[in-house]
C-alpha cells in the first residue's frame, strides 16, 4: 500500500463480510480487526475481556444508562466512564481503540460503528456487505455451526441487534445506502470475486 | 457480450447515474434506455409522447385513480387501461415496453422501477448510483443547467418524487440496500473509474 487507507466493513450476519474483510486485509498486507478489537480494547483498558465479550455490538439499556446518571447512583462522587453500564463503557473504550488503530496506519475494521467513529478520516473507505437470504442461512448453518432449527430467527435477531446498536450509538438507521462508498451483494459474484472487486475499488482510489 | 445481461440503474438526481449507464452500454455495445423509453412506449402504444413526458417517473394521484375505479367515472362500460390517469397508464404501458426490451436482449435501463419490473429475470444486474451532496449540486447546476438559486431544493424534490414513484408502484422504499447487487457513491472514484468498476462487475458475472 502506497497511501494510508482505512477500510470499514459493515455486514449483515451470514453475508461473509468478515471473510471478505479478512481476505482484503491479507491481500493488502494490512492489519485486520474484528473480534480482535475486543482483545485490544481489553488490553488497553485493563478490563477483563470476558466482561466485554457479552457486551460486544450490543447497545446498552437506555434505562440503566439514564438511571446511572440521573438518580444518584454515584452517591457523592463525580460520574466517570467506570460508572456506565458495561455496553456503554465498551463502546467508548472501543471507539478510542478504533481511533488509535486508524492513527497507526492502514487497516480493515469490521462492524462496531467504525464507519461512523472514523467518518472524519480523510482516507476512509466504507463498505457494506449484504447477501441473499438463502446464502446467508446456508453460511450460518454450515460455516458458523448454528443449529438449523432456529437459525433463521437467530440470523434475524443478530441483524436486528446490530441495527439497534448502530441506531443507539450513531443515531442513524443501519444499512443506509448513502453512508457507504460501496455496498455489495456477496451472493451475486461469490466471496472470491467480491474480494477482487473491492480490491480493484481500493486500488483505483490509490491510483 | 457472450451472455444476455439486463442492467438496471437506479440513481439519485445529479449522481451521474445516467452518464454511467450510457458509458456502460457503449462499452458493452448494448442498447441504452433512459428518456428513450418514453419515445418507444409512445410508438408502441400510439399515444402522443408529449402527453407522456409530463407523467414520466411521477406517481399518479391515488385520489384520481381510486375515483376513476370506484365512483362510476366509467359509466356503464368495463374499465380499461384507457380510463386510468395518464401516470398510471404510462407506468403500465412502459412496464410492458421494458419487459419487451429485456426479452429482445442485453440492455441498460435507467430508472422507471425497471429493477422491480424485471426482478424475475435470470440475468438481471441491479445497480444504484448515489453521490456526495456537493458533487450532485455541482453537476445539477453546471451540467444540467439548473439555476443555482433553488438548485438544491429542485434536487431534493426530484429525488423525493422518484422515491414516491417507486413507493407507489413497487410498494417498497426506494434506495434500499438489499434491492441492489451493487450500490456505489460515484463521488469516491469519479464517473470514469466508477464505469470501469461496474464493467468489471458485469464481466465477472459473465466470466
């Protein structure tokens, strides 16, 4: 890579977005962050990563956040980030880590509102990966090992959770066409050719 | 082109979607339809194209459509397409023309709900072109010759009309990420490189 480039990948559950991002990072020889963000945020904040795991890409319950700030949960001390519910803490600490990673150099970051957190970055490219329902279901069952019974419901719930997470922290609808430089249905070309196309897109920007 | 391929292009006003579609058609050496659809629909239906022009990509007023069908406007005869308001007539006749064009062979069709009308086609590729607000405004003023004063409002209104048209005849929100194989911000790469990327996409499908 001649120039620094920050690639964010938002993705429907089962669309292969993680795999596409991983291959893209490998081909561009730049770091890749998905679940890796949890480990790094935990390292940098000194918080047990297991505590984070359950809060990953899940919005806080606004009731608890508001309660913590408004009804004197803190007693007499000034509220800090440590008083917030874990989901909000993770979002804030993770945002800090995401900004730091982007400062370090080129990278691929999957999910976690990175397209919003880094939207002011000059060299950001924002992708959204979706896919046909049947393909997503197949991938969820056969690659992710989710039991067939209930897989569709699980898929729906995961995307609904991602949408709520985005809406909660960004204040905008998840998956809006205008928020991305390129959105692609990975079913149309398949994973490999989708990676090739995204590579071409990245290289044309850097040309 | 080795295989038949039907390309539909939905586009925000000012995004350069028409230009992109035109270049795509030229490079693939296949017919291109935008305003040309009006002429052809007029030819095939025997209706004056000037009557169609005002109804192009505008939804009907549901009040008149419903009135025409429900409150005896037709007197005693059985209602036909000729009794419908011009906008509905144009949509129906144009849909017929669009299906006929798709049957004839490979083509590029801009707007007019073609992605919906042809969604059952096996060889359909559905693109959506959007762009940054500033670029759209520039194009609208300097290429389309819309007076600077009021250009932004005109741009907004045109897109709102396209959205209403789509919603009215398709029953779904216009510009939903999942309805397209690929959606692209033409500001990121510029018109020429966007055309190149879409060409690569089309060729990968046909590979």
